[in-house]
C-alpha cells in the first residue's frame, strides 16, 4: 500500500521538528560558560533557561532561552516548508516533544519544553503572542504566581488553547502565521499536555545544595519550569511558555 505523498510530507515535518527539538542548547551553553558543570545535577536539575540562569548567571540563562525559542520556531518554519500549515503545527509540537524526550539520551534528561513552545507560538500563532506575553508578565509580576511556576504555566497554557479556539471559530487574521484551523488549538493543547506531564514528572522543586551552583539565585524564586522558562513565566506558545 502506497502512503499518500501529503502524509509522507507530514511525517517528514514531524521527524525534522523532533530532531530540531533535541538540539542540546543548554549543554552547549554550559560547556562554554563553565566546563565540568552539568545542569542535570546542579541547581534544580533541569537543563533549561531558568536553571542556567540560577547556576551560571544571566548571560547563560538568556543564551539558553534564546536558543530553545529559536529551535521551536525553526521547527515550525521547516514544517511549513515541507508540509504547509499542518506541517508547521505538527513540527512545532514535535520540537517540544524532542526537547522534553531527546532520543540521544534514551528519551530522558530533557527539559520542560516551555521556551520551545514559545517559538512554536511565535510562528504558528503570532496574532496571539502579545496576549501570551501579557499573561506571562502579569503572572511574573504577582509574587504568588511567580513562586508557583506550575500554576502560572497552567494558566498560560489554558489561555493559549482558548485563544486558538477563539481565533479558529472567529476566523480572525493571524499575521504571518497559518490561517487558523482546528490544528491551532489541537497543537496548543498537545504541546501543553506534554509540558504539564514534564512538570508532574519532575515533582516539587528540590532544595539547591549543589556546590557547583556558581551563581545561585538567593531570591527564592527557583523555577521548576526548567527548560526554557525563567521562573516559569515566560510567554509560551503554551504556556509560559519554554
């Protein structure tokens, strides 16, 4: 039985998106910033922007965040080139999956996917992105939300999915993104589910007693979002995103 060409293209988009998501941004930044430090055993134990910020400082944290957002955005762009709008949505979600469950480490040791989802939102749902950023800013400004990265991420994820439903139902323009369709909220919901699962699997944040924490943040706002979001409140295309 011959697989239809459009299905083949979608499969290629998913595969490329996943591989882009596995790009080890945090590992590369860590090697340049502090040889011998492993974010998986330092700070919160999460190889993401927030932990890089905590352990290695703001420059490393920003580099990890930008890199993770970029790979989520790049995955969507490649998916769109290969398989059109559907490919963009599927590749974006696949990149978050690759970030969280990288094949190179036995599907373990990945981040939480928040920053990668920011890149997904930026490419596939740019019309909503300013709203997403505003939600993140509000949660970041509220001390109670700031201390609860998981709750903030849930709130941002719910807004992302709801926004997708509204844009699809209303047929509103989506700037440079693909025309809103059912895939918009479905992709947002799938990505959000993956991120939530990563939060639940990580459990509550552990106390940071690792001596390799060279720039430990003492403000008590250690983020459990870990992969790509600082204090769990950066915009995400899913959630606060990375």
